C-alpha cells in the first residue's frame, strides 16, 4: 500500500460522516474480509486499492512525472441508491485528503444481483 492509499483509507474510516455508515475500510483487495464486513453490516464497506502508476514525459524532462491512481470501491448489499449516496460522500473525502486531479465513477453489480458497487478511480499527482 502506498502512503497515499493508506492515508485515504484512514481518512474514510475516521470520517465523522462515512465512518458510522460502513462496517469498515479495507486496504487492498481482500475478498474474505470484504465478505465478513458485509455480513456484519449489510449497508456497506469500502476498499481502497492502489493501481499501477504511470510515468509521463513532462516539459521535456526525461524522467517525467509520476502519476498514480487509487481505486475506491464502495460495496453495498442494501441498494444501488445507497451505494451511490455513499460514493458521493466518499468523493468529498477523497478531494479533501489527497491531491486528486480527476475522479471517474463507474457502477457495477455482482453476478447474483445482490451486491452493488460504485467504483471511484482517482487520478493524483
């Protein structure tokens, strides 16, 4: 886990608004922990996952600048609307916590049509 994703996970877990609404925040991909958190509180849990970094040329600098991405996955067993509402709250924490430059949001649902996901892909530099 990068320091960026760890600080974001801590900010989400300790948020006065989000903390009480989720059963926990997972650092990285841990499906066993995700399932146990959803069993404890079906409202939601959040996973913060580092994505690969991209090195881009910047102002003719051969080393370029490093840009990163973090995925914030909001997972709910209640409804799609609750996942979207929680994603909107999480987005405000993301903007306030890390140097986000863009946030992309994509909805998803599991194969059983009983678990809704809102996936925030956050670009930061």
